[in-house]
């Protein structure tokens, strides 16, 4: 135990000294969403690079020499975790030979440890189940509450490896949280109900009754108000990547176009989904741009549902320039007629 503490202390001192020498921290994230949050928290005290651009399926990424070069002089590596990067993170870290960002060091942050995780399997995971993640669904950044929590985790880790900037990192994280709260609930509702209370109400479902109370009617704004007409509606998604967004905004995912995660749809499965969509009056089929929309268009033709193709990551489409813009875009595409 003492040996482990000593190694961690030495690692912190090493990273701190190197960062001070360089003048600016270098942060490398596995995804563009983590990069967007890291930029907001680090401000001008770090340069931030992302391995993923947001345009690709991160499950399918292949390690490249350019990724290894990015990691070679990084002070902080931030991963999404939950085995999303299982096929390419290790080759990048091993190839970089950068001891500062190895797992278990202060320079390696697993953002999943700060997030609320859904879809944690209750049975032993086998390959027959498709690409199921044993530790839970890794698409947690699509829950704005998790974006809020990730910002704090990044600020605290940056404060650990670069103590001179601790106050700035924490202030930036607080500003990010406040801006996110206003985007989610609207400034007027926040003047009546504390943000932490509102987030808790979206978690347990009591937000509906609170907004219906005479004192709060007409006060909600932001994403919550925009999505309110869709609350309780069932949707079909291509991959099981929208459960966090659906959970936060009161949508229900009735089916996925993939029969199993990572498995292309079959004709039989599509017929079953079409029948489900007709019976349950599903009006939205939601998917990312990097999936073929052939199956979704077929379902739409058979059921009358609307296909919504929208990025699920920062950079996935031109409008998704940062974390807030990504959520703005998703809400806009889902609610437009």
C-alpha cells in the first residue's frame, strides 16, 4: 500500500514538473465529446486533442501512428471507458511509451467513473449477445447530467496534476455547469428551484408534477421545455446508443434496428420492428449519420414514422461544434416538424 502511494505521489510530481516546464498542459481524449468538455474546463491552460472526430463509430476505430504520436507527450489522457476503446486504446498507450498516462496514474482519467451508468448486464456476457459491454452502456455522454459530472471530474484531475491552475479549472467547471443548467431548464425556472433539485427530479420522474404546479407553469425553458411534448413517446433507434438521452428526457426506446448490438438488421427483424412500430404508434426512428439509413427508410415507408439522422458526438455534423451545440442539434432535430 505504501509503495503504491509513493508511486502515485512521484507520478504527480513528475507530471506537475513537466507541465510547468512546458507552460501548457496537453490533454488527449479518446472522444470529441470529452475533448469539448475538457476544453471548457482547461481554458487557455491546456491544448486538447481528440482521437475520434465525432464522425465515426468509435467502436470501429483503428489505432494509427498519428494517434500514438499525439499520446507520446500528453500530460493527461481521458477515456470514455466501459470498454468502448477496447480495440484501440491499449495499442496507442503502449506505442506512446508515455508512462505519465498509463492506467493507474494521475495522467489517466476514466470519465465513466464519474458518470451514472445504465444497461449494466445482470447475467454473464457472451459473444452470442452481440457487442454488449459488460460494465454498462458506454454512450453516457448523451445524458446532460453526465456531461455536468464529467466536467467536475476533469477539473479535479487537472487540479491534481497542475495545482497552480486548480482555482481556474474549478471555476471553469462551475461555469460549464451553470451554462448547462440554463440550457437544460431555462434561467427562469432555476431562479425558483435549485439546479441539483431539478436534476434529481428528472431522474425520478417527479419533474412532470413540479412543472405542472401553478407556481412553476410557464417557467421551464431550454431543452427540457422543448422536449416536453415528446415525453413518454416511444422511439426506434438503430443502435442502443440513445438510452441515456431517452432516459433523461422521458422517451422510451421500444426497439433497435440492430437485432443485437453490432449485428446488422435482418429482414425478419425489420418486419418485427415494423409490426411493433405500427402497434405502438411509433413516430420517430433515430440514428447516427455513420450508419446506413436503408433499413430506417424501409421502416419509415412501412410505418409512416419519421427518420431522424443526427450526430451523437461533437463534430459529427457541422452544427455540433461543442457539447452545448450537440445537445441543441439533437433537440432541434427531434422536435422539428
